[in-house]
């Protein structure tokens, strides 16, 4: 059984290196999700969030926690503009 896990040939090391590279990319991908989300949100809505706030909201409430924080920020931004004038018909 131990012969199956020996790293003897060059191809064994290449496969191990490829697996380590993919694991590294996966870790970087998961770590950068909140940063990319904040960039996207700023571009699409003009609302700036900090990645640390997004991570904290996700840890506390999952997707729903992030959604609630986002909706709260949208409502606050909307209220800054004051009441919207509704034209008479």
C-alpha cells in the first residue's frame, strides 16, 4: 500500500505540483470573493462596502446576512437623496 504513495518519478512530482497549484488557486479564489463582490457592487450601484464588512456579515448570517446588509445600504443611499417628487396627473 505504501508503494502507491511514493514520489519516485518526475511525473509523480509534476502531478503533486499541479495538485498543489490548483489547491493554491482555490484558496486564493475563496479569499478574494468579498473583495471582488465589493468592486462589482461599487461599479454597478455606486455603493462602497469594505470586504471585511462583507466577510463579517457572511459569517454572521450567510447569504441572507450579506443580502440584508446590502439592502440596508441601498435604502440608506436612497434616503440620502430625500423624497422623490411625484408629478400630479
